[in-house]
């Protein structure tokens, strides 16, 4: 009857009970004591928005990232989709396909990242599944949000002559990834760190999206995940219109501006790179004062970068040299 | 201006548009034209049950399975959870992490499997995400069902002296897997094929679950995915009670009975093996006539195999030789 020198590793049920069940504070999650979550209609504040985004280690994030940062990012890329639709975060289903490298200590840190995200965005774990894989760590999140006000901001409602707006700064996703991989331009260390941090920990524009939906002034909206030009293209094609944007109006961070100053080719990379997780939306010119006010109230930079056009020929970009180029396919990625 | 001899491979958007969008017939899916699905409260027949189950090639299914069968099985294991909760299938979010081996032809066949499942169970694709992985094919499904009648059948409501019931036949999941791997017992080919088919294509007990929930007579319910003994253990522990079942009353298929006749050790393997996707539930003795009637009406075999006990000491099994063994931990798996 001697005790083993180390406690045996926890099995799936033990890991879930210790690290994930405390995160499942929504009544419908029932503390993960059942296989399912129940969302009672009487408790829902509005129609339900459902989004799924999956990430694979080495494909969508760098394999050496800290577990807490991986958790934060997996949730934030989903929150970004909810934000672009004007939905208030409610909860999420989490699928973890864990590689043997993800031991109990890893899971503890990962759960810490989930916890800090939940505290920041006011939502919680509803349920999910945890499996083992011989392949890379894979995380799939299905996120739920509730709509209020005028309903869901879809991609396809833009009208001719509507303004095109974007939140925050564009290009730090692509620039930050290049810097994190050691293949970026030589930048001031503070600027470089800011861009890398924006790539690692995108800032979903949840309060902006909710405010736009409640005000009912955005005609179309999408988040910038595939790249600014590609996601603008989704709005243009769903609205059966074209779009012309002015490259000089696209907001770049200090790091982005420094990169372009060093090498002009960076401009297209910033405009077409992915992972910015900003919101692009359209609205009539009459809404400009309201949009500026919403930006101030939600503490979110908003910039007007162009307008919708009648010709359904994709996204045209006007460059500082006066040239106009059609980039309708830029940014499309093969997965 | 010569045409290439073969069309270029479709990118993510092309594959989704061609093979998945036609499956997204629910109005809230908007034909997958947006990143999100919207479930309008006014359209929901009752509270929403949400379940996620993920499968990994080589871990949860054999790598050489046909694409359509992989699709069917990934959906059916989720439908089984909805069934055990008494929920009517509504729709599902699908995450596909595709290996390079999954080419366009594979995806076309996979989509065919989704289609036949949708036709059989009356639900449809709502949305999801498709990514590439260097690891094994991984599929995560988040399934939605709606509750009617008396609400969700939870795990934790069993009462002392309640009967314990099980649908269908137990053990064909484990036996079918062994046979598919070529390590099963030597059986009559017809019996062996039936067990293997049950492993490949489990039959979720959707109509039984809905009927039990509508009648409001089951006090607790779960599906048999981890193994009969383990899933009975979940009901017992969630209900803070014990359970005694009679091994001789557990329904076995012809193949299962033949396996046990050849080698008595198969009995424990059938009782504790996983992947049966039957429903186990508890109900007071007064409900016996109603349960038998529901079984007949839904064309689902139902068998009474034991009863709940006051002592919270797991699941005891009475064997044909009269011995009583406590198997409360049997069937727990390390993922």
C-alpha cells in the first residue's frame, strides 16, 4: 500500500472536470455534467448567430506559442466574426484535438487563456469534445452570439455610393506574422513588438459591432480575416456591386507605415494579408456623424477608405501614384 | 491563350460553393454566403440542444473508410447524443481539417454522405470551417436539436428503484471494430457483416428519444458511446445513486452471442466496449407499458436490464454464474 511517487496522469474526464468544467458557468452548460448544452429560448436576448473557426498548429498559428495565447487567439478569431455581425458574445463549444505534446500542464495554461478571454468578453464555455490526435494540435470553436437592435449585419446589403469603413489598423496581421517568423523588415523594436502583438492577440471589435447593429446604420459588414482586399471583395460580390478604395486612406500602424517606407512592395502585402480581425462595413454618407460618434463612444478607431460602385467588377484600389488596379482576386487563399 | 489540359484545383471558396453550399438549405444558413448562420428565435420549435463530437482518422474511424461512410458516421455519432436528450435534429456546424489526401473527388463523395444523412434525418448544414492540416483528417460536428414536450433528458435524474432500459443491441460497436480490424472472432459471415455494418454505420435512436421526451417518462438518459458500463456509470454518478444490471438481460446481436459462445471473455468486452450509439435510460416501473408501446411505435427494440440502487457505488453487474462485480471504472478511456 505505498503511494506512487507521482499521481497518475488524468484521463479525459479528469482533465475536463479539473480544467474545463470551472469555465462552464452558463446555466445551460450544466457544469459539463452532461454531453450537451441547452440554450433555453426564454433566456436568449435575441436571434442566435453561430460561427465556427478552426485553427491548426503550424498552419494558423506558430507551434511555439504559449498555450494561453493559443487559447486567446482561437476564441478571438471567432469573436471577430460575431463582432462583424453585431452579435453579443454568449458562449462557445470547444473541440480540442490534442497531440501527445499537450500534457496536463499545457492544458492548465490553455484553460487559463480561456478564462482570461471569458473575463474580458463576458461569455463562457458551453461544451465541446476533447480527443487525441497524432497530428498537430487542432482547435475548433463554434461561437454563439445574440442579436439585438436591427438584426444581423450581413455581407450583401451594400448600396451604390455607400461609404466603406474599416476599424483599427490594417496589415499588422501579415506584418506581425512576418516579424514573428523572423522574415519581416528591420523596424524600430517598439513598433515591431506592437505589430507582432497585434498578430498574436488580435482585438475583436465587439463593442463597435454591437453599436453599429443597434444603430441600424451599417448596410453590410464582414471581419478582415482573409485580408482586407479579399474581405472587401466578399462584401462587393455578395452585394452584387463594385468597390473603389483609396490606398492612402487605409489606416496603417506605425509599424506598417515604416515597412512601406522601407519597401513600397509592403503596401500590397498589408492590404491583402490576412489575420487583421478588424471590421469592414458600409453605410450611407448620411450616417457619417453617427459612425464617428460610435467610434468615439466605443473607443474604436474608424476610417472611411472608399465607396461602393455600380459596376460589379470587384475591388479597385487607387494607389498614391494615381494608378487604379483591380485586385478582386488578391488575398484568396488555398485554405 | 491555350487552355490548360486540366482545370485548376478549386480553392476553399470554390469547394465550399460547389459541394457544401447546396447542403445548406436552412434559411439561417443563407446558402453559406456569409461567415455565420442565424437561428431566428421565432423559427425555433423549442429550447436548443447543442452537442459537439469530433473524430480523427485512425483514432475514431479506420483510415481506409469510404468518404461517404466517414461523413455519415461523423453526423450519426452527433445525432445519437441529440437522440439521448430527446431533441429533434435541426442542423449542424461542420469543421473539416483536410489532409492533402482529401482531394476534390474525396470531398464530392464526402458531401454525398452528408446529403444522404440529411435526407434520412431531416436536418441540414448550417455553416462551419474548412482548413488544411498536415495531420490526419479531423472532423468536428456541432449539432443542434430542438426540444419539445417535457424538455431535455439529462443524465442526473434517475430515482432509486427506477428501471434501467437500453435500446437495440449492445456490443456490436466493439465487436464490429475488432472484425473490421481483422482481430475479431471467427463468425458466420452474415452475422459478422451485420456487426461490422453496425460499427461503421451506427443507427441513432432519434425517434425513440423524441418519443421518450414527449411522453415525459424517462428520468435520465444518455447515449452509449464510451461503452455500456461507462455510460451507465455516468447516469449513476450524475444521479448520485448506484445501479445493478443483469448481464443476461443485456441484449446482444446474433454476432455478439456467437462471440460470447466461442469465448466467454467477449461478454465483458461487449459490455464495456464503445461505439454502440444506443440509448440507455431510466424510468419508474409504472412506465413499463408506455415504454414498450413507444418501442413498438418507433420500431426500436427496448430491453429492461436492471434497476437503480440507493448506494452510490457505481455499476454492479450480475453475471450468469451468479457473481456480482463492480465495474464502475470499466470503459473509461484515455481519450
